[in-house]
C-alpha cells in the first residue's frame, strides 16, 4: 500500500504517512495555459489517494478523476480515497425540481473506479454515504480534538445554529459533560424581524456557549447565532467549525462577535489550529 498525495495536501500527507509507516509519493500536476490539466501517478495495485479538493474545487476534481483513471488503467485493484473536505456535499437532496443531487453524482462517479472507501471529515449530512452501493464512506468527526480545544473556557452549553448540526453539538457536549441544544428561528409578527433562540425553555444568561457547525462560508449563520446568544445573556461565545472557507468579509464578521474560533486544517486558514491528520490516519489504519 502506497500513499499518493496532491501538492496542496503535503502537510497532511507527511503526518499520515509517518503515522502509518507508508511511503508517500507526490502526484505530478500540470496546469496548461488554456485551463486544461494533466496529472501523472506511479502505478500501484493498492493505493491511498489524498486529495485536498478546496479551493479550486472543479479543477481539483478533474485532477482527482484523472489520477483515479490512470491508477485504474494501470491495474489498481483498490484505492482508498481521502478527501478531508468533500465538495458538493451541501447539495445532498433536490431543493427544487430539476436539480441534481450533486453529492450523489460525485459519489457515483467515484464508484466507476476501484475506490473501496472514501474517508472524509465531518460530512454535511451523515446519510450521504448511503447514496451509492459498494462505496464505503467513513465520516470522521474529531470531537475529542474539539473538546480539548474548548475545555479551557469552562463551557456551560453547546449549541448548533440549527437542527441540522444537532448531532455535532451532541457529540461535543457528551465529551464536555454539558447540555446541548439548537437555535430555532422566529419572526416578529409586528416588525418582521427574524430572531433566534434555543429550542425550549433554555436560559443562556451568564453562560459560556460553544457554537458548533460543519462549514463556515460567509459567516452569516454563525454570526447570527452568536449575536442572538449574546442578546440572550451569554457571557462568552466560542465557535468550533470543521471546514472554514471564510468567504467575503466573514473574517470581519467573526472578529466582531465570536470570542474565539477553532477550525480544522481540512481547509488551511489562520484559525486552523486543529490538526485532523491523526484522526485520518486512524481511520485509514482501521480499514487496511
């Protein structure tokens, strides 16, 4: 078994290869002036392919499929694909008639190659792996690392910005030994203003709150939750997010509200203090 990696994932590749005692080989990449791309990978019967697909998602996906095609053509029997952040996972169902289920499309194309497993960190929805038969999807959620990061703040409650991330809040809260909940949105019938509050009769007065979510894109959802938590009396609000894209003016929004932000290095940024290479190595080891 050999570990192949794309250049933008070299930091993770070195840590994973070292933990597993594997030889790590760089996938050669070329970008042509007209926008086309080319890759080269050494043939192998069994391979681990590590691909950091964000940013430049569409170009990196083409490179990934070219690498998989080359491995397949040269007789690879088994490929374990490691994609720390899986793009297109947010389109996990049809929101309007005529739309594709984008993540199903992506997974079904992976299945055309000898990909036995897909390992990803904190998939948008856990059920994504059920879309394609024959492809084992491993969803890594490094809750222990999240708990270690925020434990210093004497957390009182863990909240998710909506019901969709409640399972994330539950996993972190169990390790911290604190309650968890999620925000519901309400509209003021007189002013039309939308506000948020935790589901049920939950007081945040004087409490230290941790918000948890999978993706931080523009920051709107997280900042709305943070502002409403403080309006409800929270003494401090911290945030743990798996994939921090930080688009547009998200950094300014976050700095204006959240007391501290912790992100993983699935998408490197200045907040990527949580290294998931050990968690990925353990998941790989479990299936080899």
